[in-house]
């Protein structure tokens, strides 16, 4: 028989994989046409728990890449579309994993925290890797559909991240790290109050949101 501790780890990994597979099936069907997405389904949920579930899935896959997760236990629950946020996390981590193919001692750092910027309460997600980073020619195009520098890439992963982020009136940025590798950072308003504050500050953002509705 399997030791209790190993059985618990296996059970947790299996549960996470099943959840992720179901979520992936839904999103794959929904994004069969990139330009058409399902209606937004906002709910209040624990982002810390969701991030751990997604990271646990990639840790369970192995592959020689170390994934270090840092979260803020005091950050508030987020009011957002959980399926879309799960897809954002999945695409960001998968993109980093693919960038580390063939890189010895590959490492991904995932940071999730709450913050207040310009009096607006936000959640910040950063995914960093110690891979080759973005080329100077590609860094301004990483979020464009069908643009990829990877042999196996579809060029839709980060484009979908940007699309989902904008639907939440968030912001996104890609850059190279000073010590090598790439970093993508996302800022998401924590709830409807924060989204209304963003619209009041930058009215054009509401139009951007309607484009994806």
C-alpha cells in the first residue's frame, strides 16, 4: 500500500489535474474562434487558492523546471471571471515553461499580491523565467495574435492573455529581466468598484471592454 503522505499528494494532484482538464476543455471550445469568447461570468473567489491549483498542476508534470510561488495571504478575494483568470495563469506559466525548453536549471517565479495604485485597489500577477528572454524585435509584438518565436508555438497564448486581461479592464506588460529571462506582469482591478474607478480615470477603457463583450 502507498504511504499516507504520498497518497495525499497523489490525491491532491489528481484533483487539480481533473479541475484543470475540465477548465481547459471549456476554454478550448470557447476559443475555437479567437474573436469570439463566452459571456463574462463574474464571481467573488479566492485567487490565492486558484493560483496554487494551477501551479500544483505544472509542478506535478515535472519536466525539470522549478516553479517558485509567492503570494500575499492578506490580499482580498477578487471579483472576476474565474475561468478567464485560470486561463490567464495557465497561458502565462505554459509560455514560461516553453521558453525554458533546453535551458538547464530552468526556473519560473510566480508572484501574486494586492496593491493600491492611484487609489485603485488591484491584484498584480508577475510570471518570470530565466530563459533567453524576448528579442528586441519581438518584445513589442508578443501580445499580437499568431506571433511566436517558439518552434511549437501557436502565437495565441499571450494574445489570449491580453484579450482576457482587457476584458477585466486590466493592464499587461512584457519586459526582459536585468539578470536574463523574461517577465510578464498583469494588473487587474479587484472588483466592480475598482473597475468603475478605472473607467472614470480613463473613459476609453470602457470602450475597450465593450469590444470584447
